[in-house]
């Protein structure tokens, strides 16, 4: 029986890159039915809901989503662009991505930062004799995807009962004279179960890949309760993985070490906020947004997406200039997840061959400023990049 995948193009270049990934999936011999899932700005404007219930139902039924990108805008713009018929009815804009992650409890986010040798955007280092080293970077960031500062428990001017309760904490004394309207609070919430799940996922990945252990990127000496819980759970779970280690470095120090010696890291675990930062930081060493892919994995549902957004300024360019590799690698992560690793590896090998050969490069790989002129400077179109990858599939 063919598997059904929910294809969620979204907005802007999401609509451009998603079909490119489907072309590669087809070329690699992966047979599936695709059903279209509505998500994004158009549905906010026309229906007052960027993630309509019918899309949630499709994901609940088929359990695998392949997602492009969405556009989101600040509150006032969201209100202004809502269709006139829906205005004044109390519709609130919520990010459909955050809603999707929370609705399906897609708590494990995996963001690979793996360099393709020969990518002109790779991190390189100069030796004393001026020769250049291009270390092979192979890191997977496991980001807790549903909690932390993204849980959404926050106030400016907290209600009296909240403030009164907070004031029972001795450290609140420092803020006791701050007027409510001048006090903003965002709660950093971790739960033990979620810490365990992200740590376990990371250990399983490390074990399968033959890595020696995991790195926790938190700040337990300052954010003692939440970072402390993550670290304590990691140390406890390490006992189930004999011979494997847990290393912890504070997130700030780790950002320094990993931008200095990125090849020393393989498996990194962090809460939601620090995981977001460390994965973007790492992505910058292996090609940036054109290469950054991700998986959002829950107990039942999983959604795969590039980390980039909808880049609206490039949506209408024809031919398209954007790099489809992040989207195509997201599709490869989907294949990994559903037991199709050999096909996923064939896709990654083909991408590596195209990058190493260096004949086909999108504008970002040439460090050009985006726009219709990039082709004059040798940039490939989005479709040419996909064609080159398909041609290298073995
Ligand atoms: P963006 O990621 O859409 O674009 C930033 C810049 O990165 C672009 O101008 C372009 O130069 C480059 N870029 C992005 N994707 C690329 C690709 N595939 N190939 C080559 N270059 C690429 O972020 P921006 O401009 O901050 O946000 C645009 C919209 O996207 C906003 O509405 C934002 O809310 C939304 N967004 C959505 C995300 C998602 O769907 N996961 C993530 C980030 C932003
Ligand atoms: Mg980010």
C-alpha cells in the first residue's frame, strides 16, 4: 500500500521549494500519494485561521507532513489583512507552526548541521602556512520543541494573583517597586518527561551513529531549575547507555567552542530557546538557510521542514532563484523517519556530488545578492539545482 504524505506548501517560496522536493522523491523511486494541506497567511486572511481544522485532521490521519514555509506578520498587520467580513469577530493570529507543534506534541526537533565538502559557504580555517582546512562538520542538534520560553506563559503587567504568588519568592524583592505595566515576565517551563524524551532521542541517535555521547547546551549554573533538570535527566539516562558520555558546557561557552572547533561536536541537546540559537549558529557554518533542514517528531505525527521562512521578496521571481536543498534534505529526513534510509542516503549523496562538482550553484552559494540578475553571474535556478541533484541520483 502506498503511503500518504500531507504536503503543506504554505506561503512564498514554500510553494516553490516543496514541489522540487517531490520531484526528487519521485526520482529516487519513493512512491507515495500526496494530499494538499492548507496552511499559512492566505488562510488567516480568508478564514481567520492559518491552520484550518481540515489540515489538522489530514495530519492526524496520515501522520507525516512535508512542509514548506509560512509567512507571519505582527499583530496589527494580521488584523488589518484579515478579510473585512471576518474583522471585529475576535479572530486572533497564532503561528500555525507553533500551533502544529503543540497540537501534535511534536516535541523532538532534529536539526542536522552537516557540511558538504566543497560548499563555498562552509566554515574553513587557515593553517600557519596559509593553507586552508575545511573540517568535516557532522552535528545533529536535538531541540526540545514545545516547552521553555515558547510555552507562551507570559504577561506584561501580570494579574494580581500571579504577582502576589511571585512575590513569595525572595528574589522578587529586587522587583517589588516596579509598576505592573513596567514588568514583563515570560516563563521558562521544562517538564521532566519532555527532558527525558529529548535526551533519549539524542542518545539513540548517538548510539546508532557510533558517537561517544551527547553534549548538553544549557546553563545550569544560572538557570538552575530548568537547565538543571535537563542536565540531571541526561546524567540519569546515560546509565542506560553504557560506555557513552554526557558532556555539558554552558550555552554561551559552547557557542564559542562550536564556532571555533565545530568538528568536535556530533550530538547536541538543548531546550527550545537555546536549541533554536545553537542550531541557527551551527547552520551558519555549513551553508546557512539554503541548507538547513529539520524534523519535528512527536509520538504519532512528524513534520519535516526547511528552517528558512517564506522569503516573500523572492516568491514571484521567475525563474526562481532560491536554493531547494534545505527542502530536499527535509524530505530526506522524512525518508529516514519512515524506514527509507537507503533512499534518503542516495539523495544526500547526490546533493554532495552536485556541491563537490561545483558546476551548479544557486545565488546563495555564490554569495550574490538575491534578484533577477543573479543568473548573469552564473547562479543556477531553483529548478536547475533540482535537476542537477536528480541527475546525480544513483
Ligand atoms: P526567510 O528565511 O524567509 O528569509 C531570510 C533570507 O534568507 C532571505 O531573504 C534570503 O536571502 C535567504 N533565504 C531564505 N531561504 C532561502 C533559500 N531557500 N535559498 C536561498 N536563500 C534563502 O526569513 P525572513 O525574511 O525573516 O522572514 C520572511 C517570512 O518568513 C516572515 O513572514 C517570517 O515570519 C516567515 N518565517 C517562517 C518560517 C517558517 O515557516 N518556518 C521561519 C522563519 C521565518
Ligand atoms: Mg530560528
